[in-house]
C-alpha cells in the first residue's frame, strides 16, 4: 500500500518518519505546503480551500490513501477532504486521543496539557474528547510560536528555551503533554525536559497504531522510500527530513 502524507509545512515529517519505520507501506509521498505555512492562524474557509487543493493533488497521485499530518486541517477540513477525495483520508485527531487512552495510566486525577495552534485549541476538539475519557485536570493552550521555530530548524537553544518559559512558566506541571501539532514532536524532548521528564503523545506513533488497528495492515516492508514535495523550498524540507532521520 502506498500512502500520501499532507501537512502545512515540515511538521508532518514526524508522522512520515513513523510511517516509514512502521513497515506497513511500500512507498510514501509527502507534500508540505511550505509556501503558506502556518495554517493555525488562518480562518476555517482558508484552511479548507488549501486542504481541498491538496486533495486535488493527491487525487492524481499514485497513492492508496492519504494521512493528514496536520492537526489544524484535521479539526477544520477533514470532512471536506474526505468528501472530495477519490481515496480514503485519515486525520490525526482520533489517533492522538486513542494514544492517550492507551497509556493505561490516565485517570481523572491525571493532569493533561494540550498544546497546539490557535485554531486547533479554539475548536475544542481535543478538549471534548479527552474530557469524555474522564480527565478532569486539563490545560489547553495555543503555542503558535513553536511552528516557525521548527520551520526554522531551531530545535534547541535560547529562542526555544525562552519561548517555552513564555508559554509554560505559569502552568502546573502536567503528567502528560499531548502534542496537538505535528511540528511539535521535533521539539518533544525539550518540552518533556522543561517539565522534568513527562510523557508526551506523538501524533506519528499514534497514527501508526491507529492504522494498524483499523486497517489491519501487516508489517511487510523492510525499507519504505519517501518522495518529498513542497509548494516552496523543497530542499529545506529535505534537510529537515534528514535531521529527523528519514531515509530519502
């Protein structure tokens, strides 16, 4: 099975890496809309228009299904994409919540921190689903500055550290951080360390588990090639892919 991966920029490479390592797919086609990143500060109509343009691309591509590796698109435009796509389209929202549930240690006393773009947080999509699990202690904050930090490959250093202090200094220490944007796994280690070593939920790993459970895909490929495309500066996307450990 061949899979397409769509993201607003480079963040979806974290999902692509998990898919590449899973052994479930024969080939990956990645498309990052780097010319128009970030999506998280745009209105629903604009995000939907961009998402449907991606559908048009993947409708003509040699893939069997499409993974939307962007939380903003998953909570605002997934249904529209599924309606106009000629192949199955899967978002990262439900897999992320499933991964939280499968930790096995989540109770109503567990403090969960959700970090994401403004539009993802404003949608309430994660909050509503996590509350349904019985979680009573939850913080959900928009952390949009992390997106350009990742896009600029500032994976550590004073800019990232100061940005984390800006967002997190007034928070009670969480037990688990749900990374509600696929850019954030690239700085997940730094976020976990800021809070003294907490668990983080990674959209890529969650997506693989969800696909295995729902599609019953066998592990059969020792190495999955990936083709990387972008609306702008594809070489920068490839550099980030190499940094993240993808085999190009």
